[in-house]
């Protein structure tokens, strides 16, 4: 199957184009295998079957930003589609769906949104009427998409405001609202004291790769020191993920067992037993597993993924019966699933785990954006809100255990990539990333997330700009001074009646 698209900018047909993060997309907006490239003046999507397919890619919308957008699923045909038109079609379709999901069609105070929708719909209808003149159709479609993008984010904000006011009035906001992920390799007393002063809880990573660098050695001194310090401060601790089979998270010595599931399961079981037994008195909740559905390091069948999840969750519950157990769904947009390596879509994994009779307490999501790696290209607030909604039907609370965006549009030589990640190539939310834009994103996303009754808390991925996972990803700079994003956290807490935290 081959789909072809013509691409226009300001009504001019592009003869050259370099697609960024382009992939074929199937049902439920889930990426699937296929090749995407630009040749013979067309964007070409090729797959090995005749099923209708969509395409997703990073799309620059000028002053509105640059986002990972997708088309509707389209049947193969000889004539090329106009990419601009199909991007607008999909966003309008999603707006209709979400207005119905959010019960906004007949809601008071939504007339301005209906006017915006009629404008976008009218422009799109004109674009369809001009498909025999693709240049004119593309200009109309671009205008329609611009109005639709603004409208969709406005709807997400409006819906969040309604639910957040209701959740606050009902006293249903989380007691422990905001936390940060600890980098326990940092030996800095001010860092340690400040994170305890400013956060309601911490996420304490326990990477298998660091704690068991060789099969017969556990290295826990630095972690022991942190656990003891947090216990003295009476901090709530979410520990883990314990077993994360994502690329780069697995001990090197474990790869020799990549085709031996029974041995892998037994080694993971033994590791979890040792870690949970050691720290069970200091940990409030255990993030047990992550990335099983997305691993390319190991070839696991779906049944093996579920079995490993079940075995490890039960092991934690046996040792630490009073602690909560969490299962992490990584890369919820599923971009990893576009590879040829056998993986499982994130929502399918989550649904099967929820239905498999396991006794666990919550799901966790990791959501860092704004850098050019799979699943971390920029998306708008409507897309993020819609993705969170997909977890509302699973019957479990959701922890957001790793949130973050950059504070700059340039590489950061001090981050964990050593400056290899350039945010400017991964899109932008309205404007180029900056400390102020990072703070705006944090505030807006936090309000959208906390409006959802199943969201239990928020955790920022980097507390300070000391080897952050994203360029300038911290709430504090490298001198441990607050940035605008930290001020946004304080203001958010006060607006929700949670009271201020101490300042640095």
C-alpha cells in the first residue's frame, strides 16, 4: 500500500521537504510499521498491506508553534492527497469527538467556541470545494487548521477549568499534590534540603542498571544515604521503577539472557525481592515495572509481558503489603510501535493489565517533551488532555511520575545527553522554549491534569539543572536558585488552596 501527499507552504508546492518524526499511523492514532519519506515531490507512506493508514509528523504552524500532528486514515489511491487538507480534517474530527466526550455541545458559555468551530468548518468546506486547485485548497486548509488548533486548546482549558473548580469545591484535590524526581547521585546537602522543603513527595528512581551493575554485586551506598535522609525528613517516597526494560535502563550483563524468559523473570524477581526488602520501611509506594510493552532490548511475547508484570507486582505486595503498587505505561503515544521490532501498543498493555486480575493500585505515566527522541516531540494541550482521558476508563488512579519540558531552544552540554538533544528540532509550544515558556507550560498542563478526577499527583522530572534529563529541565538552576517554573508551582499550590511551600 502506498499513500502520496502533496505538501504546500503559503500556497506554494514544496519540491523539497525533510519530514521530521514521520510515521505511519493506524486505528486509535496508534503508530504502526511502515516507511515514510519524501521523493518525487511527494510525501510517500508505504506499508505491506492495503489497510487505510494515516501519517503523523512534526508540522510547523508558525506563530502557533510546531507540533506532532496527524491526518485521518486514508485509503490508498493513485491520486495524491493534499497533506494540509488532511491535517485539518483530522483536527476538526477530534474536536467534534471531544466536545461530545466533554458534554460541551449544549453547555452554557460555549457559544464563542461554536463560532470558532463554524469558522474552521467553513474554511475546511471551502478547501474541499477547491481540491481541483490544490494551492488554493491548501491555503484555506491552513487557515482552518490554525483556527481549529486554537479552538481545541481553548476547549481543553475551558473543560479543565470547569472540572478543577468542581474538584476543589468537593475537596477532592490530591493531598500530596506536587513532587519531584530525585537524582540520588547528587551529593549536595542544599539540594537534599531544598527538595524536601519544596515538595510534598519525591520519586526515588531505583534503576537496576545502577544498583546491580554486575550480576553478583549490589551498589547501594549512595541510595542508602538518600533513603535515610528522606526518612528523617518524613518524606513520602515513591520508589522505582524497579524493573524498566527500556533501552538504556537494563544492566549490560542481563543481555545474555535476552532469549531466555524464564531466567530473565527469575533474575528480575530476585532483584525486586532484595530491593523491596531493603527499603520497605521507607517507601510509601512502589513503582514496580515500566517499559515492558515498549522494550526493544528483549523480545517478549504479550503473554510474557503480562506474566512478568503479575509476578513482580505480587512479589512487592508480599514483602511490602501496606505499600501501594504502581505499573508504569511508558510512551503513551506509542511512537515506538512504528518500529519493526515486536512491541505492544501502550493502551492495549494497560487495558490487559487492568483486566488480568492483578492486585495493583495505580498506573503511572512518564511525560517529558520537547526534545528530538521518540515520543518526546512537542504536542499541544488538547492532545495531552485527550491522551489522559484514555486512562479514565481503566478504573485505576494515575500518577504522573515524570513531567518536564526544556527551558531553552538550544542544546545543553550539562544535560544527560551531553548536549546531543536540540529542543529547536523537536517543535515548540506556541513559541521557542524559554524559562518563562517552561513555567507557562507547567502551569497550564498541571491545571488540565489535576482537573481529571483520576489524576493523583504530579511529579516534575528534574528538580535542578544538575545533569537534567532535558536541557534546562529543572525547577532550580545549577546554583539551586528558583526559576520561573518554581514560582509557577508555588502560585499553583496557592491557587488550589494548598498553601505556599518554603522558598529557596
